[in-house]
């Protein structure tokens, strides 16, 4: 019997055949949440994940039926994390999204809120990004963190998410919304949203594919709570659903009854 007080008990887990099916399902999720928000709000604030998994999703959003279903000029793009590299560096999360999504959709520059990974001082860049978020949401210096409409996240084989890596200082952060952090693999210097901000989101979706994630996914979803060692466990949105959209390879160790959809 799941402990209702364990907020992880609430996530929905969808297991699909392969990465393409995951991207398709995620594109539908982004589309339905965006169109729903834009029925009553003037803007849809979306936080993009980095890494390689979401590239297929971004390409589907830019090229599939979602292209005509979402009022893209009212969508504002933010990032969950960035590598401390130039925006045209192959390792840049912004560069990947620009090529797969932002350029094809001709998103106006005013709607693109990238993290300045190239800054000489990462801590200053983190504070600047927090200020940009505050300004975008019209918040004052003592206001609580805002709620993004949807945050997309990935997960590494070590259970990290965004640039929240196991046993790193960012996992202890209780005040700041954006901080510098170190990754165990190059590029080591990163900038990341913290759980302080991520957990205020109205909707959080993890996209996880590949057998290399299977062990971590089982530990995160079915193992004992240990968010410092498994940062993805630290993502427990207070204001809305937490969804995991995975392929069979990543979900292959899971015991729990999951929502198997698809072929
Ligand atoms: C990053 C991401 C990171 C990513 C995971 C999974 O900057 O790398 O934000 O958290 O989502 O490492 O990466 P893959 O999708 O490449 O497996």
C-alpha cells in the first residue's frame, strides 16, 4: 500500500514502446496543457529540458500538428539548466532547442529567456536569471517563487535532473531559484533551477528513455527517499501533477503497476 504522505506516490507513470512514442506522447501533453492555459492566460510559460532526449519532442512540436494548435507567439521559453558554454557551443542546451524548436517556429527573441551560460561569473549569471524570472512574472524581491505552467525534465543514469547532481550543493539550496552547480562530467560548470522553483510548477513532466536509465528510474520511483543521492526524487510539485513518460527500456526494472499505453 503506497503511503499517501509520500508525495512520490502521486506521480503518474506512462510506459510507451520506444523514444518516438515518448516524444509523441509528450508533444500531446505540451499541446493540451498549453492550449488549456492559453484559453484564460495571456502567456504560457514553458521550461525546456536539456540533454538529448527532448530533441525529438522539440522537433515534433515544431513540425507536427502541434505547430498549428499552439499560439506560439504567446509561449515564453525558459530553461531548467544550462551548461557554462557559449550559446553556439554544441553542448549548449539553448543551441539544441534553438535548432530543433525556436528557429523552425520563428519564436520572437522577446519570448526566449535563455540562461547565459557563457557568463564569466556563473554565480552572477544565476542571480541575473533569477532577476529575469522575477521581472517576467512581475515579482518583487521578497515575493515567493512563481509557478511555471509546465516544466520538462530529463533524468541521468545517476538520478540527476536539470543540473541537480547527486550530493552537490544545489540539492541543499532552500532559498535561491537558480544556482551554479558542478557536474561530474564535462562541461562540469552548470547553472540550474533549484527544487525551490521547480516544485512550484503547475505541471512537471519527466521524459526518460533508454535501458541505461532503468536502474536509476527504479531507485527514484520505488526505492527509499534519498533526494540528495537521487535528485530526481527531490522533484515533488506542490501545485500540480508530476508525470513520468518513459519507454519500456527505461521502465524495465519497475515493479509498480504502470499505465502502459501505446503501441
Ligand atoms: C542536461 C540536462 C540533464 C538531462 C539528463 C538526461 O543539461 O544535460 O538538463 O538533466 O536531462 O542528463 O540527458 P539525456 O536526455 O541526454 O539522457
